């Protein structure tokens, strides 16, 4: 098997998507988002992908069917679970959002992250 080489930042513009969370998920602000998918592959159980995500300030509901590794490159966000447990993440922080997580993601300072996730 040949190793897949993930493209660098240059020339990856074809995989860029600009969007906002669905209106019923937005709690406050206008969290306009930008997503560049550098790698995506279908597996027998779901989709494995990775890339870069950016967001403007705002708070919205999230749910993760599979785990996601995140590394915050810029900005600040507060991730809160349904029980009210909150974690502030900033540039330099690395963490994993577990499969099945539900709660809110609040971008307090425009945020940029690298992610790798498995979606069921």
C-alpha cells in the first residue's frame, strides 16, 4: 500500500466550503465558518477526514458522532457539554472531542484549528 500524501496549504483551495451552522443550532452571534478538507476517505464504518476549520465569534449547538482530534492554531473557544462542564481552548491547545459529545461550541475570539475526525 502506498502512503497517501496530504496536500499542503498551497493549491488546496478547491476543497474550501464557507457556511454557517443551521439557524436552529445558533444560540448567539453570527458564527460564519470556513472549512478546508485536505483528506477524506470512506471506510466500512464511516468517513475519516482532516483539514482546517475557521470560525467567527458566536455560540452554537454541536454533536459529534465520532471522535475528533483538534489543535487550536489561533483564537479562543469555550466547549461546554450538556451538563454545563466547560473547557476554554486557546492557540496551542490540543484535545480530543469524544464520540457522542453533545453541547455547545462558543467562539469568543476568531478561531482557527486543524482537525482529524472519524464520522459514523
